[in-house]
């Protein structure tokens, strides 16, 4: 992909901007939340996994490397797919296929996957419709796992307007209870949640998520004045919302199909 123009950089949403900088972990729960999701997933070799909204492919690569599952890493963004393809190639891991897909109209048959993972994607679209799509492509008895933003405490009007109006326009989220309602409404069951603070844009969270790779991300930030201006615009706005922001992890199960009645019972 050719270098983005200054105008294109200014127009990037925060997730795409961090991907351009080469950040590996780009979701509100950071690396810690992915650890928990994968514990809940309990994936086995040969299981089919959809990582929708895969971003730069970090979680998909990890799933394939650590579990032996077959992973479809899908994203609607060409920029994200380019970086995911590059990261998959560099990783040397087999079992990850990068594809284009829209979470609101997944191009997969019903019951195609043993597990569906959506890290920080449902909240950008029609949430109810997206949750139903995640459930549709999951096999009966399978798992749907998600990371979402939430308000840890009621935000000030300034924080709400800055984050949802300026930083991430179009994003929709509310409380943990609201997310439980959405996934329950998708006919998923046995829902459990966990969560924590939003640390991705803090210094502590950045170092925890990226480790030694933080040096490369910072070095890339310094290569263009356009990147520095974008970050200078972003950070003070994020700092006003961070005290109110958190993330929620959702684990849900698709119920098994009810067995057909025995022939002797059909006429009752």
C-alpha cells in the first residue's frame, strides 16, 4: 500500500491510525482481555474460528499458533487486511486466511464456525444486527466471544461528546447490562462478562500491550509530521474520556438444537 497523504492521515479513525503506526494490539481491553477471551474459548486443534474485525491480525495469528485452530481473519477495511496479510506472512504461522467481510452481512453459511471472535467491532455498527450475524454463523453448541467498550461510570457530557462525537463518531455503546441485553437478544445463552479500565491509550497500557515493539511504533510516529499532528490532536481528547471508559468481555453460547421427537411421538 502506498504512503497515505496528509489528508488521508487526518481522516483516519483512531484504530486505523494505530494500525498505520504498526501497533499490534488495537482494542480497548488490550492484550490482557485477549488472554481472558482465549481462556474462555478453550479452542482445540482443527476447530474453525472466525475473527471478524480482525484488524492487523494479531489475535488470529495467536489463535492459530497456540491452539492449532483454523482461523478466518476477516475485516471490512482494506487497510487492515493489507496489514493483517503482512503480519500473517511474517509470523510464519499456518492456518490463518485473511478475507473481506462485513459484520452486518457475513459472507458465510449458517453454523459455519465453532467459535466467533469480535474484538471491538460490534460497537461501530448496528449492534443488534451484528450480534445476530455472529450468532447465525456460529454452530449450535459453539461460542461467541466479544470485546466491547463500555462506560465504567456515567460520563460527563463533555467526555461523551468528545469521545463519541469527535474521536470515534458513529460508535455506539453503553453499560455492561446493555451489552448483555444485546447478546441475549441474539438468542445466545449462558452469557458471562468481565471487564476493566481502558488502558490502551495510556503509557502503561501501551507498554504492556506492545512490549519491546513499542520502540518501533514510536519510531514510526516520529517519521512524519502528519503523524505527530494527528497524535497531538488525539491524545488530549482521549485523556478527557479515559477516566470514564472501560471494556467488557462477553462470552455467549449458541444453544444446541432441540432433538427431533421420536417417530412414536410425532402424532401427539
